C-alpha cells in the first residue's frame, strides 16, 4: 500500500509560506523510524511526480513524499540546487529552500497528516 503526501501551494496563497510557516508540528520533526530515500530533482520534474495529487491547476509542488509498507520506507522528492527563489509583484521574495521542503516532507514520513493539521 502506498500513501502519498505532497507539499503543494496555490500560486495565490504561496506568500503565506514565507518564514518557514510550513514546518511540521514539533511531534513530527526529527528522524523518521524507517529508511528514507531522498531524491533531488528540478522543480519541473516534481510537478510530474506529484501531479496525481493536484487539486487545482494553480498548484505548484515543491516536494512530495511516499510511504511504502513492503518494505517499510519513505521516499522523498525535493527540489535540486537549481531551485530559484520565487519573486512576487510587490517586490517581495518567497524563500522556499530545499532544506525547508525536506523538513516538511520528513514530517509526513513521521505521520504528519496530508491536511497539514497543527495538532
């Protein structure tokens, strides 16, 4: 059985993520209790990997993770070093770093629900 979780954003809501607001709650931070395979790819490839979970054509995926049960493991896809900062018309910059995305996805490996509840 495969459980898929994705960090996705609507382009209209993306500025709310500035400052690491998408970090998982404390109980989902740290090392997962299963092997983790991390794969860094260009952002355009992440769009294809995570596409089945797209809820709107406005969503952009910055990473996704898959938990497999046989054998138990978590596969995490994050942006590679070619990932740019995202600039907005007001001149502000949304900074989404691969390390922040990794922390978010590892939270899903540890059981953080896909609804991103803060509990």
